[in-house]
C-alpha cells in the first residue's frame, strides 16, 4: 500500500485569478493551493487532498477548489467542515478534526495561504503535533504571497516554502537535548532528513551535481553526529574525542548553501561547535590504522576526559559517570607511575587496579588503624566508586532497592574535585621489607629446611603447633637463614577451624609489610596448610604478588626422620600471581 501523502489546506471566501511562481515555473490559478499542485514536481505531488472549510468557504470557494483538484490530480478532494474558530473550543475542534484524518506513517504538505486569519497559527500548531508526536513526515509548507505586489502588477506571486520555519522548533529541541543530555542523536536525524531533501531536489532537477554534493556533505555531518551520540552515550572518551574533533572540523567547513536553508543556522552551528571545544583533541592526530595505540596518556588528555566525567555528573547521568570515573582513576595511577604508553595494556591496568583495591582491602581489615588519613580517604573513595558503579551497572539486580541516587555520590564528587586538580597523591600501601615466605611446620623439620632452600626469603612466617615450634630454630639455622622470623601458634592443629580469624589478624601486619609472598603448601596438618593458603589469599588483597610451591620427599618416613636436612624436590604450582586478577 502506497504511503499517504496528504496536502492540507484551508479555504476562504475569496478567489482571484493570480499568477503564482515556484522553482522557476509559474501558473495562473484562482486559488494558491491549486497553483501549488500544478507547480510541485511529480514526486512531490500528494495523493490525498484535505481542505478545511467554514460554512462561508464551502459556499464560496469549495466548488472551484474541488474541480481544480479533480482536473490536476484526477482524485477527489476531501472537505473537512470546521467552525469559524472564534473560541478556544472551536480552535481545538478544528485541530482535532484535521489530526484525525492522518493515519500512521502519512506524509504532510501544508498550504497556509487562504482560510481564517489565524489559520496559519492553527496550522503551525497542528504541524508540530503531527510531526513531533504522531511521527508524520513534513514534506513541505507553502504560502502564496498574494499582497506583495500591487493588484494590477503582472509579476508572478511567489509561493514560499515555509518548511524551515516549521522545522525550526525541532532544531531548537534537538539543540536543547544536546545541551541538557549531551546526545546529538536528534541533531543527526534532522541533518539526515536535510540530506534526503537535498538529494530529492537533485533528482527532481536533473541530478544537479552541486545539489548531490550538498546532500553528501549533509549526510557526512549526520553520520558524525550519530558517531558522537554513540560515543557519548557509551561513555567512550577517546572515541568521543575523535567524533567531536571530526564533527567540529566538518561544521567549520560546511558549505554555506546548507546553513542558508535553515533560519538561525549560524547560531545553532556556533553553539554546537562551542560545546564540542571542551572534548575535542587539542593536538592533531592521524586516524589511520590503530590510531588509539598512538595516543599517550598525559595531563592534557586526563583533563579532557575529566571534562567528560564532569558533564555526566552535571547531567545526573550517574551510570556513565561512575563507569568512566573508575577507568579514569586507573589511567591516572598509570600516569602518576610514569607509564604513559601502557594505559591500553590489560596487565598494566590490572596492576594499577590492584594497587587501589589493596588500600580498600586494608581499610576493611584489622590493620586499618595503621592507615593514614589520606590512605583512608582513598579507600573510602575507591570503595564508593566501585559500589556506585556496580549498583548501577548491574541495573539494580540486588536485594535492596535503589530508588534515589546514593548519598555517597556527593562524597565521591568531593574527592573527585581534589583528584582532578592533583591535590591528592598517588596512594601507596605497605611493602618495603622484601619477600616473605609463609610455611607450616609439623613433626618433620625438614619441610621448613627444604622450603627455605628452595625459595630463600627476606622474612619468614611459620604456622606451628606447641610441638613443632621448638624445631624452627634448628631448621632455619641448618638452612642458613638469619632473617626475621615470625611464628603463629595454632592450639589445635587438627580441628582448630575457629582459629582461622585469629591467625589472619596476627599475620596482617607481616603481610602488609611484604613486597611479595612465597607460600609453601606442604608441611604440618591439613588445617595448617589451609591456613597458609588463607594468608596467601588475604595478602593478595593487599596487592602482594605471590607464588605457591609444593615439596615432595619420596624417601621412606623413617629415613626422613633420621636424615631431615636433605632438600626435597619442589614444584611451583603457578606463576607469580596477583598481577593478572582484576579487583572489583
């Protein structure tokens, strides 16, 4: 079924034979809409015609109009009887009667030459309603200039296309959406429609190359507006920078014929370009190949991305703000560490993320009393950011309802204001006392001896029982280890599961001070081995890389007891851990 293209006009009580001109052609008709029907290009002619008629217009001009439509289009015009529109209720009746004639997906061409004096205002409101709320496409809006010339002049009266004026509110709305939400999608849609109009004009006027060129320029700008909208709404700050840069350049070099088709276009374009200035790349970039890999993180780039985050906060777009803020902080850590080219490497970003997660873990542990105010502030900030990001990006799939923005948002903004101004330092956490070996010792001291021989540490932490504690001294002496040795006593080495928390608390400072951890999972009872594993996992929360090893002594137990100071075979159970696991 063909799309219904409807000409809507209104008739008055007067008709006068007049020469009208449009697109370089002229015809003589008693009514402007009849001239319009003859002057429109074939592909722009309607296939339905509606005429709003008061009782007076029905008696005076309807017959002439209906006959003219029949002769020109070979269809019957449809009369819509309306009141004189002297009251608000009558005006509402006119609008409602006209609106109900338009089915979904119809197209509208409007003529406002005749009819009641206030009909142009009624038609203006009706057109805005149909195009904005009903999705009706506006093909054209025309007015015949009856009174421009003297009555006895033979000069043709021009028929003006008022569509730009009718579309202007849509442009204002699109600019307002851009200003208030940051989205250029409505602007992209309007520019795409302008490109379609230019393309149709080119095809209806002999495929003029200059019109096709203008259509191509408009379509290119529309695509760039769509790319900007995607990057902004997906919180992709680097892609947004490229989209903004290319869009700003295109608007700067836009062919002047395009802005001339829209009233106040200069102001609209100037506003959009000014809004883009804060997110464009300030230095020229080459977009060839893997262009992002060539982009280094520096203070200028961080400041540009911080502006994007500020826009999200200002517009209450919290999911975008929280997600990008999390990534920005990780980039900031890499920049502070003097690693400007590694911000794309997953391993480097994970290491930076672990550094932040370690402070958060330390603040949540029993060791928090040893943290500075600045470390605690960092821990609170990072915890708030992650909680906000997770709550929003998991879309409320939690037990507790989130019906208003969390109170932590203001706390996040306060720290964020300091951070983006470099008023806070890069967080650091513990370390400085070298490699820590954690091991358990049972009834065979050779396990401790072999662990020290396999992985010589700077410091030693031994999980032991009352029975095995006296063996530690001789084992370390035999292994030639003279570094600091800490021991944690397990009262019930077989079933003391209630001692896990105490062991972790006693080990916290030792883990905190280590630079990395080696853990021997062999020796002692099963419970003591589980305690070693628990301490390794707890230490990794402080961003301490770790490796685990196992010892195997294939000699008979009696021989092991008789000759304990023989190094066992050892196996590393994994590579160094703690660098490739993302913290959340």
